[in-house]
C-alpha cells in the first residue's frame, strides 16, 4: 500500500532520471537503469514496510491494536501529535527539500552505470522515507486499512512534494494533526 501511496510523488523522479540517462546510454540500457533506480527506491520502502508490519504485529500482541487495525485511542492521539510535530523538524525540512528537487539531486550526485542507478535509487528512497515515515506511521491512528485516511496521506505527500508552496501545506497538515491529536487526548 505504501508503494501505491508514494508512486505519484516518485513519477517526476523516474521521468527525470530517464531524461538524464538518455544522454548517457541508449534504448534498453537506459530503461534498465531506470528500472534499477526504481528498484533501489522500492527496496528502501520495502524495508520500511517490513519494520511497520513488525510494529503492527507487536502492537497486536500487546493488545494495543484494535480490530479496526487502529491503535488504542491514547496511543493514536500521541501518534498524530508526533507525526504533526515531525512535519516542522529540521530533518523533515531537509528531506522534503531533497524530494522537491530531483534535477538538483541528479546534477550533483549522478553516478553512471547500473550500480550507480541502483545506489541513487536507494539514496532517494532513504530521503523519501526520511520525509514520510511519520505520516505513514500515523496511519496506525485511524486504521491501517482505512482508505479515506490513506487517500488523505497520499494527498498530503503529493502536495508537499509537487505543489508550489508544498512545504507550507505539509506544515499546515502537521498543525492539523497536532490539534486533532490533542483534541482526542483532552476529550477522553
């Protein structure tokens, strides 16, 4: 599910990578590089997904996960607050700056060959996870299979990475999550 959620914000990276590699290789070789870049990116998100699934199993075994696949109310409120606060941290800002500027990254970090393509995919995936991990974990607050919440998180990710003023949109979403979490905590 995380792969589907992150796909819209990754498309500019894949098309940018394809365009940059067009000058270096032709045809099938270039397509292979793009695939390797994508695989490196997916490998990082797969690792994060394994950690998130392990967390889900742990929460279930500790009876902190309800039948709706949402964590218990106080923990959900704290997750929302934590994810909202992370939206304004220097780490989030740095990772988001990376995710908003594919051309800048490729111009300064280009590595030739299939290994270079794969390493750049891993590097971009790490920045992407650094940018979005807290938002993804906030899914535990409302239910991991809540499609409305997944759509809302996808919209936040897409807007903050692709829209003009996206960083501000992310900060607004973070403030809303903090307010929502505090409201849930105070109205118990």
